[in-house]
C-alpha cells in the first residue's frame, strides 16, 4: 500500500476528487436498489447502464496510478472533512438583482436583460476581495471586445492560488457544474465583468490560460482512434500551449452587434454572438427538444407494441410479458416532461431568433420571430454558416500521435475541454 506522505499535493487532490465522484455514483446505485425494493418495479436496464458508463467515463479522466490509489484510500485518509469557507457560500439570487441592474445601466458589457430568458437560470456570486498586490496578467480576448458595448479587448486575470485549490477539490461544485463559473468569478479582476455575460470563446480562452499557468501545459487524455475498426482507444497527453485562438476580423457596432446581408432577399440583418448565459438558455431549450423527440419515438414504440400484443400468433405468456413491458414504458413516457407536443424540433429557428436583433431596421421581437419562421432556407443557411465561421473563440482541434503498436502516424481530433481539466493533471 502506498504511503500518503509520498504523494504530491496534486495526487492527493486527484484521488480525493475521484473518491468523491465514485461515492456519489454509489449512492445513486443504492437509491435505485431501494426504489426497486419499495416499488417492486425494476429500474430499466438502460438507466443502470447509463450510471455504469458514467462511472467508467469519470475513471477514464484520471491516470492509472490515481485510480489504483483511490482503491486503497478513503476521502478522509487524504483530507480531513472539508468545510467550505464562509466567503464561498452561494448568495441569494435576489441579493444580486440590484447589482445586475446597475451593471446593465453602466453598459459595461452586452447585458441580456430579458425576463423570460432569465427564468430558471441561476448565477451565483463567488467573488472574493482581491489584495492590491495580487499577481495577474493581462489577456487579450478572442473577441477583441467587439461583442460588447464597452469594446474592452483586454482583461486582467489573476493567477490561481492555493485557496482556489480548496474549490477545485470541492465535489459539490462539480456536481452542480459550477466550478468554471466559480473560478472565473474569482480570477477576473474587473468586477464590472461577470463571466456569464462573456461569450463562450472568451471564457474558454481565460479558462485555458488558468489551466496552463496553474497546472502546466500537459493534459492527460483518453483518445479513440478514428481509423480503428474496433474502436481502439489509448492514453495520450495534449499540449495545451499548442492550442490556438481563432482569427476574428469582424467589427461590432456600438451595441456589439454585427451585420449580414442575405444573398437571396438582400435583407440587412444585425445579429449577436450569444453570451454564456444566453447559450445555457439555448442549451436548455435544445435539451427539451431532444427529450420531446425521444418521447415521440417512445410513444410510437408503445403504439407498435400495443398492436403487436393483439397479434393472434402470440401465446398467453408472451402477451402477458409484452403488456408488462408496455406498462413499464408508459411509466417512463409519462415522466418525460416537455413544454409542447409538436412533432418537430425548433432548434434552428430558436437559435436564429435569439441571435438576430434587427431586420431591415426593425427590432420588434415578434416581427423578428415571424421573419425567422418564414426565412428563405438559403438565406437562413448562409447566415448560420457566417455566424459559425466567424464565432470568436479557441480552436480545440489537436493532433494526436498514434502509438507504434497501433500503426504509428497521427490524426486530428477535438479536445474535450471540460470542468475536469483542473484536476486531470499529468
């Protein structure tokens, strides 16, 4: 058994993080078992498989020695019971309202002040008072500030400190998916800039800088060979300093909006790149759309099975088993909550409605919605392509060397730069 004292601080934190995640998954499995006992109804196999796959996915993000050591230590062996410091507590969302309003009135950033789009989206204040002598650097944003009213192209960002590592090893922040928000809130020194009001590409660039300066350029990754017929995967290391910022040549107007002329109807359109806050709202809509389509497909499956259950070829036992399966599927079907029952998605139109701010000088939201719904398909395609091709941000395409025992050579792939980058250390 390895000695705890021989471990580096980074290894201890990685083990603690892995143990915490595994503990949450084990609790989930126990809850499913208790549910089966209480209801006398089995949990669907696909749900169990999803939990097991999630466990494997988390383990794949850690080096082999960390996984092995995690089997021999408990969380308490590595660290004493964690107590979050008072300044890290989540503040009441209502307390932040006046700050948000002042922020919008000062026009420091392109603030999206729409009540209907703020519903169900919570943002928290984890900021701390920074010392005057805090170490920082000045970063140039991929957007060059053109997406915002204030046109700030550079931003002061503080280096990670040991107090930040208390947060990096806090399981609750990963469970809630808030770790990046927390770190950006603490490290961006301009308190007039809120991380959720930045476009995603600017956030990614700051996060990338924090990871490189805090834990080095090497990021352990698990890669699947795209040319392997059997889906062969292997461990590799990504050089984060090789990742490049995309070229951005657009010029925003006084509001941070950009202009596009449609090729067919020659309409003059003004659009914006969504802030992270708006993007999360859009992703929530997409999730609902995907759930809706899955529910429709499940409904079709249930209908087909019900017709099959009336087939005279089936014996009584088969019909009984089939009816039980149908009832189980109906339980799942009824639990799938959606906002409407339309048999199609509105992902494309919703995205354009959120991005377009003006059409031929008309800024009325209802007019824009109607325009998008009746937009020429070629015009719609060219606008979306223009937005995607010119979006400011980081190019996470990387080149990976294939091991010699798998044939050698190299290939390009997309780096999954998620919230685990601060605990996945080479």
